[in-house]
C-alpha cells in the first residue's frame, strides 16, 4: 500500500536508470596498491583530521582506544544517555522510560483563520486548504523574532492515502471532490507554535499572521537558468515561468538566510497517459523519470489536463525541483530553483565554502540513481537587512551543479556482495565531483544547459556518475563539515542485468541500506574531490554482513532502511528509518560518530504500526518527529483500519507531528 500511494509502485517496475555508465566495480579493474592510494596523501590526511575533529565534539574520545584500534564501549556520550527502546510492532509511539510525548498538530487541524475543525465526514477542498495537510514529512522549526515563546513550524506534506481518508473510496472512480481535497492536502504548512515555558509543550496558534498553506494549486515561480525554457512552457503558462503547485514534498533543508527548502520526490506518479506519447526521445525522457503506463493511481488526469501527459507533455517537467519558501513573508511567492536540477529530490542541506559560497548536497531517491551537490557562484552575505536578503535569495540561481563518482580502494575480488569487510577493515575510497552545468554553460556533450537542468538524470548518466542504493537524506555535520548520506536500500543490486555490488554499495539484494561519510578535500565544500567511507552497513547485528563503524555488534540496536538524518546539539547523528525490513516498526535512532562509542546505535523511539519516522529535529530538551502514514498496511481502509493512532478507536487515523521530552524537563539523553 505504501508503494502504491507514495511512489507509484516504483520498486515493482524496472529501475529507470538503464544507462551503461560505469559503476564502481567497473572502475576498479584490479587491486589498487597502497602506494597508489598514498599519492592522494592530502585527502587521506583530511580523513584522519576529520575523525579527530569529530572526536573532539563530545569530549568522550579515548585516545588510547582509538590508537589501539580496539573499539568498545566507553562513557556514553551526552545526548545518548537513555534506555534504548526495543524493536516492536505496537500501534503507538514507544519512547524510553523517563520521557513523555504529545501530539503537536494532526492532519486536518485548523491552521488559517476561519478554518473549521476537522470533520471526517465533512471534508472539503476549501476546508483542507486552510487546515494542516496530510502525511507530514520534513520539519523545520525556527524562532519567531519579536514574539516571545513562539516558533514557526514548516512541514512538508508528501502525499495522500485516499483509501484512509475517505469512507467508501473507489480507487477506480474517485470523485472530483475527493481529488480536490487531495490537491489541498499536498504541499506545505507554515504554522506558528506557542511554547509553554513550564513544560515545553508546543501548541498551534490558529490564524497567526504567518500561518500559510501551499498546495497542489498554489502559484509558484520558476527561477534560475531554466526559467522560461521551452521545456517548461504549457498552454496555461506559455512563458514557462509560473507553475501551479508542489507535489510529493519529502526531505528538505534550511538556508543560512532563513528560508526553507523542500524537495519534490516521486512526482512521476501523478501523471497519466505517458504511453500515449509516440516520440522516441520524449518516451525515453519520460521513462528515465519513471513515467509509464496509462491511468495514474489517483486518476487526476481525469479532472485537470495538466496531469495528462498526452495533452500537456511539458507539465511533468515542471515538477521534481527544490522549492524555496520564506516562512516569514506569507506574501512571497514560493520558488522552484532550476539551477539545482530536476530529479527525485530528497534533501537540500547547505554548507558554506571557505570563501563563503553556499553548497547544497542532494540525493536522488531511486534505485541506482545519484548523489549531487551545487556550489553557488557568489558569496553569502551575513545579516538580516533587506539588501542582504535580496542578495542571498539569488545564490541558488547561479552556480555549478555536480554529480558524484565514487572509487573504492580495495580489490574488486574482496567485494563479494555479502557485506564482508575487505582486508583493510573498511568500505572506503575516494571520489570526484563531475560538473554538469553552470549558468548557461553545459559540461555534458550533446546537451544544452537547459536540458541538463530539466533532464538532470540523463546528464548524470552521460557524465558517468556512480549508481547508488537510493540516496535519500544528506546532512553535513554542523561543526566538522563531514557529510552524512543515508542510502536506504536497493533490492535490485546485483540482480540479472543490474549493477553488481561495489565498495560503496557492498551488498547484493540490499534490503537494509547503509550510511556513508563524505569528507571533502581540504575540508572545503567547494572541492572537486573527496574521501568517503561507510559508517554503518545496516541490518540485524547478528548478520555478519552488517557493520557499525567497528563497534561491538551485540551492543547496538537493530536498524534497517535509514532515511532522514539530523544532528543533536552534542554532535551525535540521529537516523529516522523508512521501511524497516526487520519486521519491526520504524523508528528514530541516535549514534555516536566519534570516540570509543562510535557506531553504537541506540533506538530512541518507534512509531505506530504502518508508519514512517520523518523530519527529526533534536533539540536540547525536545525531539520532534513527523509520524507519516500510520496504519498504511495492505487491506487497510477507513472501514477496516489497521491503526487507530493517534486518537484511539472510533477515530480516523491521522498523520501527525509529535514532540518528546523528559518528564523532569531535563536535557535529552543527558
């Protein structure tokens, strides 16, 4: 059911990447000598320096243990001092002893002034457009200047589960009213929250001046080098500069100037009649983005021709971008940023270069797709003046888009698909950032710059990027700059006719995923080369094909399918999972990235049955997560729910944002 509604059964169709570009195993044709690797001495030194830098974060590193190369438990780092939650299948959010939780906001709760209270039997598009949307995903929480004890929450709404929203829903014949409600339930919500000083609880401020809904019909501006391209023009928008709506908003990020970035992910599933297109070039472009078949799952093409590829062939090109929204200016039109490329965006997390330019790291969430970064041409200006904000809003419109190519440092024969470590004790190597386009200049033979931005996957194929196991969320460490990449899974790895295992993706039939560390050369985000290593190879710790940065595997929580990543104030990495293949509910996990406890994964919470853990925010005294698609299990419906969370029996299951804090008001994990 998740596959049907979230991504249009993506994993049950052939992977869209059918390119013959080299994968990592092809690149390494023989055993690379240690001497040849040492020629990259500066990069190697950087890797060691990064480890030392992260070790200093918590003050718990043991120099003796690190030097001896004997990882093992030490004093548990601050932020991770909680009793791990055991794997379970409870229809509840399960948290450690000594903690309590509350729902901050649910699907359908009023957001804008005049919004009605949620009524399962009285839903309407007008009401939904003023209420909190469905299936919350990425979350951003910002302080609200000038308003004491208030914050601004920005939430993505990835997709809708109509069968769990509407009683008597007929998937073959949805009504116009149901479709319009679904349009209004997509997009984003901006909601002011009131913080109770005594207990830290957050509650929505209904009708606040900054509250806002962005839906599938909200006008959004194109900016950057592809704005106005013929590839973006439609009958409704002959200028190619304004698109209606944002779809399948998944991961995101926050810019240094206070705007929020939202990635459009599985947008392909909303469009019907792709197979009616007979032009070979157009069909190849559609197929590379996963468009196939006739009727779409939701049948939106019956109610608006822009979702009918045969009638509006360019409309699909207007989705799959990063959207920028200013949560402090409800009059500002959201923007789709074409300089960042078009693919199934998961995350857009920033970092500054040494000379002050902005870098964004981005994953393309598809089997065998790629890892990207963008480097702005101009520098970030500090301050909150109008001139600084105007300047900073241009930084994501002019720069260079890159894709990653990974190389391992072990003989190919040692990467056998089982997850067994090579003889050097780590899955690691080096890599290059391959430029694709910069402004109006294309670096890809046979493609214009506009084509590179609109058909970025095809450009990356031509450039020879490395096929990865579903790169999802990406997060640079706020102090060291080391970039953490969640690679969720890839059951097709090593299948007949598909790319086999390589050092960056070392398991065939990869059901559990891995987490990668990327260290830029010279620790400068503008670098065009990097060093990488796998931090975690996820799964059952009893499985010999798992790896937890060398930490004893009998002392870690089982973890499967890493998706979102975030950092706490102490520098620990937190990982939210999606699609746990260990027959337990998804959850949120904390893990030390340095010192003797490096690699010790500890489960902090699990979400209800059928749900996914999304958008984690880990503050000093509070953890927020979005509980997405609770009860989303095969056969579930309004009439036969598989979950009754969060309101109990007799109530509709409702995706929600929750907050967890200590019962004594103390610091998380301290």
